[in-house]
């Protein structure tokens, strides 16, 4: 005892003269003061206030407080000349201390002393700060039987208490030594005063078996960023210095149920933890895109309601404050930075042990925090441990085996709760009452709550329903507590209203800072609003930033030169008008396929590499084809003639190439053509089919692309006039029309772009010009028997200056005539032997045409240049991107 007093700074003369001990929990008397001292085995309270008998009254001569309704306790008379009431004291009295933290108060200023009723003692016991702090922890809650005053023998009494504590600690060390636990010294030896060890029995087992006990988190170091202190009830007091043992139970808590609470209670009791934190995750990595996932705000609110009135259970927003997916290693590092002195236990279900090797930085995670696996009865945990040993090593599996905890919680899951709510079955008994009230009040998990993945184009089908939109940030403007986001998703752009209180200030800030074209997922309720663009808006309750833009978007919402836009074509496609044009193109392509499918045409693809020319040799793209030459196809028409002889009615639809050195708004070096061919058909059949196809495609675009045409500000009246029958004129009549207009044109030439525009201005719809001079048409065109110098061919000229969109005619069937034409055009006969075979074996009248897709789309969309009608245009001077 003397040695212990020396370590505490107390001399031998400080030992008490009288000490009466009547057993554990009894009172020690000295003078007229009685204090109950908790002895070995007494309960320990982690948040107990400092023992009041370590605080002295203000007077030098101790005077007990006067109790209401009682006489004054005998004692020395008060000192004269006391401090005036209300006078501010600016300096401590001689030999005393400033008000504030008492050396024996482990939690800072005592609430009574802070009000000036019991300032720090100016005389009497002088303990060192650390021994006194440890003493206050050991004593725990203490009851002062005879008032809060000290008698003259208080100094000796306190030394008696210190002696009792040292004896109690030595007794505990002997017990640990008998259990085989190394306490680091002989159980009979004295040692410095310290808090009692409170490790769980699992740690003792680990120590006996040669395994390491529970570990503390590593301190923040390189790669660990400090974050704001943990908020809420679990926030650490700035003056708290004792190590806390805290369990961490993470999950989506969607919603929290009685099973979660049962596990948390069991873990806290089994591990003797100070607290168990329930951490809702913002977006669990293993549960992406859950359509029935409540918002982070709602799930945190439910966890807070569930933990109300649950001692030691705390709702934490730690993971919700961190952007992006929720990874355990990130949470652990955040805790290491915020609370480096505390000891944490991460609680998982035993059924997830086999998944641990797949967790982010799993090896580092197992070194950073102690894992505790909660096992259910009837579950085979050995399989999971074997998978863990294979993935992270036998030592990791052994450590987790030593921290298995058998719990039998209620048979309930969040999935079952959500299913019951959606199905209208009883579910309230599965969750805490306050949580049930919240679910009902907010309408969670019902039919109108379960998120449906929708598109902007289909929002009219989801009015007053909760949807999930996946897209990109097109525009952002904030105003105080509310922000307006324009989200585009590939089908359109919609305005979304995001309130800070609903989606969270942090989520809104991240989206704002992410910038235009950042990828995000938005969940909310669709509302019909005539004031909103498109007539609908989405009231957001959850924002998930998928990928922020790393640089400023180069194509801002302003005008740019065409060369710059074409160089950024891969981004220009995202603009509203370019997006609308390509939507119309898609509709026209689908319309072509539907049109021919409904009329029993067979799609037969033509090759891209060809051995010869089809439309002339001057505009071929020649390529090396191993040790030979080949050409990119100009047209699939010759091959369609072959397949028509096999199937009757066929068509091909694909890219074609023309090496034309043209810089007009109507030409591309690569473009798409639809080329139907019909056996047993004439020129009139081909013209009828061309009229029917154009009428169908324009009508379909008007019916299905109204939004896109509105974005493009297209005048619909010219399109609405596209109705059969179309005017049909001969080449000679067209030439005469040009002469009447005073248009300069040489008879016998093909019509150029100005000529076609002048002719189209005379009509309010497409016009068909047929029977051109044979000299200006391809070699395979059949001659008109009534006018041998004319070919049975046709061109369809679209209005509004678009020009030719269809060209075709009837094919020659005479073998001798074709051989003559091949020679006249100086084409290699051997390259066309396969084509001539079609006339040798069952040749019949057949006809067809080719429709240029880009010109047709540009006409319907009202675009001046065909380069906007194809995703990546190829022109004379541009082949990128």
C-alpha cells in the first residue's frame, strides 16, 4: 500500500488511521462522512460523472450544504469576507486553480463545479492528473450519504479509497493469471493505476490459443483523409479520453426490422460493447439499382426511429456522408481518422463470410478492424470459412472462427417486409412500431413507391408514380434550397425538381459540382405540369452520381462553327437537334424494314467488296484485296437481281460508297441505300412502289416523331401534303418546264441540283421524272420500245430543294443487248459473267430502285445538309472522328 501511495504522489503519512470494512459494497466511515465505494464485481458505467467527494466546497473550512427543511449541520463557521455575488473573478486565488476542469474529473468540468458551486479544491488532496482521472473512472457512480461537504478527515478517506482500488486491481489480476491470461507482471506485484481491461471473452480465448486479441483501428496515415467528426448521438465528446468499444452493423436497412435490433442487442451484450452503431449505406455496391430501395434520407430516419429507447444502439450517418458506393474499407479509414483511440468490431452475417475475399481491399480490411460473424442456428459456417481461407489465407479464417457469435434472431428479412407491404399482407409486427408508422405515413414499399425504370419519352405513362431515370446532366440551375436539373436519357430531356431537404445537401452539392454531361441516376415521382418542358416533371427524392465529368464540356449550350462541331461530332450527337435528327433516322430505318416485311419482301444483304463497277468506273473506291484488286460497292442492285430470281421480291439495306469529288450539301462519300427488286415487274410497278414507300415513311414520321420534329422546328405543312398520287412527268416535259422558267439547261444532259430544285418548286409534293435519255443512265437499264433512245428509268425528286431521293427502273433482259452495253462502257466482261448467267437461265422482266436514306431523312427533318442525317459523315475532306 505504501508503494502504491508513492506512485500516486501520496506519502506514507497520508495512510488513514481508521478503516472499517464490513464486506463488498459496504460503507467506509471516517469522521462524519460516509461514502459507498464500488468494490470488485460492482457494475461499471462508461459515462459516469466524476465522484462528487473529489470536489470540495468553496470555503477553506469545509461546510456541508444545508438541506431544505432540515437544520444546519454542525460545523466550522464560514469564513468572513467571502466573494461578492456577481463579481467576476479574473485570476485564481493563491494556491488554487481556475474554474473548469478538475484534476480528478475525467470528462471535463463537472456540471455543478461549472456553475461555481464547487470549484477546484484549494487545499487538501493533490493527486496527479492521470492517477486522479483513473480513480474517477474506477469509482463510477458514487452516493454521498451525508451531503456533499467534506469533513476534516476527507484527505485520509480518499487515500483509503485509493488503497482499496489497488487491492481490487491486484485481485482481478490474480484471477486473470489463474485463467492463463498474461497480464504482463506478477499478480502480486503492484503496478500503475489504469482502467480495468474490458475485452470480450473471445479475446481471452484468442490469447490462450496463441491468436491475437481484438485490435484497434490504425491511425490515419497516407491515403486516409480526415472527415468531419461523426455526428449524432454517437459523437465523441471532445474531452473524452477513455477508449470506447464500438460495434458497427452496416447494411441498407431497407427497412430496419426486429431482426436487426435483436442482432445489435446480442452483439453488444456478448462483446460487452459500449455502443453498437447502425450504419445505413447510401448505395450498397452489391445492391445496385434496387427499384424498391428507399431514399437514404428515409432509411436513416427509420434507423433513428428503430434505435430510440434502445440503450447503446445508435443510428449513424457516417456512410451517407460519403459520396459514391459504400465500401467497408472506406468507412474503416474514415473512422480511423475521426476516432483513432477507439476500438471497433465490424459485425457481419456468417452467410457472407465466403464473400469477404471479393470485398474491396479485403486483406487490408481484415488487418484494420476486427470482424465478428453472427451465425444462425442450422447454418453451416464451415463452407464460408473454407472459401475465406482459399481467398485470404488460413490465418484470416482462423481469426474469424475465433470471433463467431451464435445468435437466434427473429426469422425476418427486409425483403420479406417489402414483399408483404407490396402484397398487402400483414407486416407491421416485423418492424418496430415507430418504423411501421413511418412506412405508412411516407407510403414506402407500396405499389406507387416501388421504382419503375422509365424513360423520358414514356413519362406520361407514369404520372404520380415513382420512377428511376438513368441518364446525363444536361443543365443545372440552383436557387436556395431547391434546384432544377435537366436530365437527358437518350429518349428526351426532362426537368427534375430536387429539394435539398429531400435528396440531401451533400448529394445536391456533388451533382452541381459534377458539371454538364455527368452521368447520374435520379429517382422521384412523376408530376404532370403544363409549365414544364414537355408537360411533365420529376420531383426527385434520391440522386446517385454515377460518373462526374472530369473536364468542362467543350460543347456548351451556345453556337459553334460547323467545322468545330464536326470535329466534335461524337459529342455534338448529344445536342437536342442532332439527337432529334438521328431519332427520325431510326424511325425511317425501322419504317423501311416494316414496309417491306409487310409486303413479303425478303431482306438479302449485298457484299461490300465487289469485283467490278455498277454505276461507272470513275467514282470507285479501289482497295487491295490480298493479291488482287477489289472495290467498295456502289450499289447492291446487281446482287438484288440475282436474289430476286430466287425469292421473287427482295431488298437490301446497307452502306454504299461513291468516290465523288463533290462538296455539295447533297453528297457524301459513304451513305446508306435501300434497294428493292421485284421479279415479273415493270417500270410502272417500280413507280407505284416508290410512291407508296415515300408516303408511308413520311406519314410514319409525322405520327411517331412529333416531339423530334417540334425540337427541329420543322414546318409540317409540306410533309402533310405528301399524299398519292404523285405527279409523273417525262424527261422531255421536265426539260420543257425548265425552258418555260427561263432556266438554263442543255437538253440531253442529266438534271443537276439546280435543275431538280427548279422542277420541284413547280409541285407541292414529290414528282416522278421518267424515261431519261439512255446515254445518261446505267448499262443495265432497259430501252423504251416506243422510244429506243430513252431508258425505262425513273427519278423521284423531293420538294423543298432536297433533290433526288429515289432512282430506279426496269432492267434489261436481253443477253445480247447486255453484252453489247458492257463492251460499250468498256467494262471487263469476265467480271460480269455471273450477272450474264441471270439472262441465260430463266430471265424475266424485273424492276427496282434505290432510296438514299440520308437525303430522305434530311428532307423529313428539314435539315439543309445531308451530313446531319448520318451519325458520322464522310465527305471529301473529312474522315474523322
